[in-house]
């Protein structure tokens, strides 16, 4: 699964990768190198992180649905005779 990034976000992430390598490893990366590294991590880490986020959201929604009656229940008045 390829996680799509718009051009602006991709550009910002490439710059962030370049900055990280410069700051942490004292190594300059070309935009091509940084983009290739970004693609590698998106391919390797993107799907598991995405899937975990989907599962977390699903669990959250199911928890809220299970408690729906407790959240919004209104007691009914007995019918008047």
C-alpha cells in the first residue's frame, strides 16, 4: 500500500529528513536521497502505523457505541391510565 502525500507535504517531509541527517549525523543528503529514504520508511512503516490507527479508531468507536444507551437513554414515563 502506498500512502499518498501531496506535493507540499512530501516537500516538507523531505526537508525534515535532510535536517535530521544534518543535525543528528552531520551528513548532508540531496533531495533525491532524502526522498528515497522517505519512500523507504513510508513503505516499511506506513502500512503498520496506518492499520494500527484504523484499529484504534475502530475500538474507540465500538466502545462509544456499546455505551450509547447509557449516554443518551431517556427514561420513559409510564402511560397514563
